[in-house]
């Protein structure tokens, strides 16, 4: 079992920055992929960014050039640096991880990011 705990959410003005962190604990081993989804109000959950253990990254088109995902494999922690935030980035951000491509998905409980003046 893997437990994921997010931190770093909050209220920020448009154009501002936030950095989210997600620490994995438990039977982590070597996590194949770690990343972030988000769920805006009254919308479906969507992939924001992920990073596999080789370092390859993937981003949603809406955040490319503004968000940066990174990970510390020694600490089993994934980060999401969010710059140039827009009101449409407002959502609950969920950390996720998988041990292998076809394994079960582990989820964090989510952290709220609100972008508003």
C-alpha cells in the first residue's frame, strides 16, 4: 500500500506562482510514474502532468510552458511548480502514483488551488 500526501495549495492571484509537493510513503519501492490530476468545479478530473522514473515528462496542453513537474526518487516525492497561474487553473489537485504501467493507481486526498484576484 502506498500513501500519498499533498501540500502547497492555497489562494493566489492571477499571474502568481505556487509549488505543490506530494510525498509517498509505505510500500513504495520504485514508483514507475508520479504526477498530478486536477478537478475544476463541476468538471471531470483531468491529467495535468506526470513524470516517469526515467525522467520523461508529459503535460496537458493547457499548462505547457507554465507548469513544471519534477521528482526526487530518493525521497519518493513529486513536485508541481505552477507559474503564470490563471483563474481557470482553479481546481482540487490530486497527486497520483503507480508502481508499474499496469498496476493500481494510488491517489492523494487532494489540495485546493484557487486563483483569484
